[in-house]
């Protein structure tokens, strides 16, 4: 089976097409090696690390104690600040998620979680630092697959809330 035929990549590609983001769906690229970090993806694509949209899944606890998955699409140029994520998402607490939690909520492994293609839509935050890049690259559900998009398209695609996820300034950069 080729990477394009991988079930997670097929789901992501279908979700992109269903959302009317045909250029992104047609632009799914299979890289020669796995790229599980923003630095690896940037190097493989020949783009700045800030043009990589990291898909980070967190455990969020609501004020009534319910646990939900929170997806943070953050610029590869910095880290997301958990207290800032909680503030933007309107939840009581945000913490790291383990591999089982990530797979349960996304159907994808850590290191290649796509912004879409999950069993259910996730509460999503999109880093405003990604606005600086005319083209942004996101994971497509497999460690060797990525797709091109834009900040505005990510917000539309995910129904996400834009925000400074690093909490370091207006543009979110350190």
C-alpha cells in the first residue's frame, strides 16, 4: 500500500475535498522519509520552520470536570503555552496527552496528526503566528505525508479559534 492509499491519508484528503479545499487535497505530498517534527518537515520541504503547522493534541478539563481533546495548530517556530491554550479555549486546565489519548481522539499517531480527518471534530485553536507565512504545511495523517494550506484556510477548515498560542506577544513568536 502506498502512503497515498493509507486510510488516515485518504480520510484527510477526503475531508479536505469535502471542505472545498481542493488545492490542499490535490497538494498532499508524500516525502521520502518520516517527518515527525516541525524541524524535520521544514528541512524536507525547504521552508522556514515557522511555516509548519504543528498539530498538538492536549487533554483539556472543563469547569465541570469533563475531559475533552484540544487541538492546537501552532507555528513550528515556538511552543504552545498550556495556560494560554486554556484561556483561549475557555477550559479550566490543559495538559499533555499521551499517545493512546491522541490516537483515540484523532485516529492518528503522535507526530503526524492532521488538522482534520478525525472521528469527531475537535475543539481547535490556530496560532496567529502562521499568518506570517503565505503557505503553511500541515501533517496529512501519516509520518511521511503533508499538505499545503494557509492560515485562513486552516481556520475555516477546522472551525478553529485564532489566537496567540505562545502567549509571548501579538504574533506569538518568542
